[in-house]
């Protein structure tokens, strides 16, 4: 009976997935990354992987070993400047992007996220909140908390219903409470039921009040719900799932040492690997983003990295649209809707 229920659930999930429209075929989307150079720049590509804008951030790059270095929300886009200890805010209009302001951070920023009318900045030792206004971001923070480890291993921040969730590569998955207004409140605390073999939590992605978090060196992906790890799934033949992207039923993991992206189906407490290798790369993937039928992946290290853009069909299959070489160790990737 349990097997039959599992099969029916999986068939319903796949049926729902095949009804997803191919947004990327008939709407205009952009994929953005950052040069991450000493003089940092926002790089804007169209869905055919053609570079259409290069805009200085007004800050200095230099971050590595993180995810979520770029975040978007409607007509705003945030980029971390690790070297200058600040975050650049770009505004988007029909004419493209423009640098609107640069916000100082309490510690060198590695990851950013929007939610609850706030911008959240994860630094090497702190996480902080800045209120959003109609025409910008408050330069002053309205909440701050120290991290559990605070040893420079901070990797990514994500937004839940009334919390932030944070990964630190030195074996911490933690949450921080948010006040009614969305400001950071209280202290960072470890989630419960972290596996005993935990080794290097890296990337995460959130939806509603749950988060998927990679435990890279243990070759696992975990589901965190209500301040506890409730599911752990192995990555099979692919080593060290590092970074994650989620849209609908599809969870994509970028497996850095295996130079690949895997596809999972997720529902309830289930994390099921549907395809071990959905795409392969020449370099090690360092971040991944997915939205409305487009997947962007950054790979490579050192002086040259690459941006690969894929369309995602109704079965979750990846179709390469183009690859661009970036003459730097690019950081962060996001898909934005140019019609929003």
C-alpha cells in the first residue's frame, strides 16, 4: 500500500511538472552575475547569453565559497562587495539598471536576500536587516545578530516566514528570529537534528517555511522545517552538492568537484534524485539560479569563469542556450524578469 501511494504521488508530481509553461520561450528574461574583481561590476546577460550591460558597483569584490551574492526583488537588485564591506543596490527600469546606492555592512558581506520588506545581509560574523522603502534601502540597519561560529565560514542566508536561515561551512545550520516588522531580532541558534556526520553546510534555498540545505562534504542534501532537520538525502554518484536552486517541483544542485548539476523532485518531506547528471561543466560550479524556465550556472575559478544559461522544459530537462567566458572569478548569479 505504501509503495502504491508513493507511485501515485510521484505520478501526480510529474504530471504537474509537465504542465509548466515554457516561460523562457516567450518572455524576456535576464541573467546577472558579478565580476567579483577588485573593482566590482554587475554583468547583465540576455537569455541568449549575450552580455548587454556592464555596470560598476562602486565597491570591491573578492568573496569566495559562498552563494546568494546577488539578490533581486521586483525593481531592485543587490550585489555584495566583500572587499569594501558594503552592498550595492541597483534600480531597474525600462532603460536598464542603474546604481542607486551603496549600503555599508557590519561585517564583510558574502550573501544577500530580500523579504518581509527588508534587505538581509550575511557577513563573515554577523547577519543584519535594512528596511526597504519605496525608493531605496535604509542605509542604517534596524537589527543585527552575531553568528554561531562567526569564524569567516558564512556561506548563505535565506528567508523563511518569521526567520532567517543561515549556513556556515564550519558545520552550522542556524536560524535567527525576525520581529513583526521583519527586522532581525534575538540571537542565532543551531537547528535541531543536524546529522552526526555533518561536514560543511554550504548552499541553501527556501520556500515558505522550509529550506533545503546542502551538507557538501557529507554528500547530502537536507530539508529543514520548524527549526529541525527532517530529511537527509544522499547525492549518489555526484560528490559534494554545494549550491541549490528551486522552482516548482524541481530542485537543482550544483556539485562542485563533480563539475555537474543534478535534478531532484521535491514534495512533502521527499527529496528524490531524478537525474544524477543534468549538465556537465569544464570547471567547478560555484553558484546556480533558477526562475521561470531559465537556469543560470557559474563555473570555473581563477582568472576565468563561465556563465552557462539553460532553458528548462516541462520535464525538467536542461537545454543549453549559450556559454560566456568571464575574465574573472565571477560570483553570484540570479535570473530576473525584464518585464516586471
